[in-house]
């Protein structure tokens, strides 16, 4: 080899060595997304490309919020801003050291007006399969609908494993959907899980490795809270005239005797039941939505067992509790079955009034025709591949009302249910 060739090889190799020594600049791989926001605080979530301290600066607010990205938590970040003013828009920025990340993005959020706010609009959905539907315009439609927050009821995404690495990878893949990412950056997100993101199709709390599913869920969801003492993921939040109770119908299911019938398995578990009963009694919201991934009835495809009617003792206990404690304004909500439906049950003798169930599924998946099962309580049924439920709650005039609209990706109304607060309470002579 002559000298010229040797020099050429050395020159060609040197830049590659220099580049390898330069660390990758810190960046956000996902987010930022908005989590729980109320009148005085806001949670903001993101995922970073590498370990380090990341700062969040809010315009008009003194101080800097810091969060650590660590491999032990898959480099996820969550900041909690407090002592904010109600009903105010805030702009914010995220920094790695002296470098502002996403300087071109107009990052902002708005605090709520508080519990006395007379009106709110929420979007509910379940079952979004990014592998079958890599394009999901349904998220754009949710944005166009005027929703103030999004509530996902599980199978968001489809994971079908409790292996921690798989759980995290599937969240990363799902959160990379461009339509989803744009909307979740702008609207607060609330979530519970169902079978496929919990671990496997139609499974219950006896599945092995569920603690890893819970870890990943907590890492990737900026909910107000996450169960109690490391168990479950149940939580609740209030937006003006409605309080939403996000129940966990997977973690405890089948793991212990029911507190209402020791000969039968539990669905919610004693810990969650205790939390829910206290929260329902304390709630002053005109409407209270009890939401689970699974549905509250058994009218679905043949052979499916993961629904509330597989635990009738706990469903009955829920209805009795509503009646015995005078819990007004309750609406039931579910997903899971790849159909959107509305049902009304003759529960006046037990709960004090008729209870309505709303089912919203799928956000983006195929329809299951066999789930269009007959029921004497059925009001509406729709089988469309991309749908969501838009819930408008208005307490500006008496009586307060709740309008639930099942909408498709074009914004067409498939059906609607209107409820009045004065119909969701026991008759005066019974109170």
C-alpha cells in the first residue's frame, strides 16, 4: 500500500471517530402530552431520548419544574405544576440544560374553572388498534368536536403481554401515531385499561406479570392517581358538573372473594370498593359517570365472559349502594365489545331510578357483528369502525342535562341519548 493510500484511509476514518464520540443531543421522543388538569394544577408528560434532568418553564409562573428521565422508567417524564390560577391559559416550554426542546411548538394548556363551572364536554373511546389502523382520523374528529378532555377506556393500545419491555414498546409505538400525538398534546388525557393493554384477551387479575403492566401503565399515563398502595389503577376526576370514576375491572378480578358474597369471586376487590363507596358519597357533581373497560351487561358475542354480568353479585351491590345512599345522577359507561350501544335498565326499585349504560367502541378497529346481541333494555346499536362518544354536560339551567352523542370519523351522529338530572334521582316520596 503506498503512502497516499494510507493517508486517504486515515482521513476517511477520522471524522467517523469524532462523530462517534459526540453524544446524541437530548430530545423528546414522545409528547409532551397533557394529563390531569384542574383549577389549580396541571400534569404534563413526555418521554426523553436519554437519561437526564429536564426542566419545564411556565410563562407567568415563578420557578422551574424539574423531572428526571431514567432507564428504570423507560425515560418517561412527568411534571406537576401547582398553585395555578383557574380558567387561565398558560404557555410552557421544556428544556434540557440550556437547550429548549421543540422551540417551534406552541405548547399551552388551560386550567379548569373549577367545580362550579356550568358546562363541560368530554370525549370517550376504547379499542384503538394501530396495527390494523395505522391511520386514525378519529382523533382529528375528536379535536374538531370541541371536546375539552379525552377519556380512553382501554385497549389503547393492544399489547397482549405482561412483559415489561413489550408493554413499553407498544405504548411507544401507539403514542407515535401522528393524529393521536397532535390531539393528546392539546387536550388533557385520562385513561383506564381493559384486557388487551392489561395483558391478554378476556383475562382477569390472575394473570402472571400484571405488576409489570401496571408499572408501564403508570409510566405512560399522567392520571390524577393510580390505584392504592401499588394495587390497581382506579382513579377519578371532576370537570365542572360531572365527576368521572375510572374503575379498574381487571387487576382484582377473580383474585379474592367478593365482599358481597364470599362464595363468589370479586370484580373490583375490597380495596377498590372501599375507595369507590367513599368517593361516591362525597361527590357533589350533578352527574357521576362510572366507567370501566368492560360492559355492564351480558348481551354480547357468544362465549364472552368478561363483563359485569359474570359478577352479578357486585353489579347488584353497586345498584343497591346507589339506592341506599341516595347517589344521584349516575350513568354507566363501558367499551371493549367493538360496538357502540345504549341500554336502560329497570332499576328503580333498587337504585331509585332507571340506570342508563353507554358503550363506546371501537375508536379504530373492526366491528364484531356477533356483539349485536338482543337485549330487552337496548335503546341503540351502531357497528362502525371508528367512533367515539361525545358527552356534553350542562348545568347552566335547571335541571342539569347530559347529552351523549355517538359520532363517527366524519362527525355523523349515529345515535344520541339525552338525560336529565331530575330523572336520575329517587322520586321525592322515596327520598
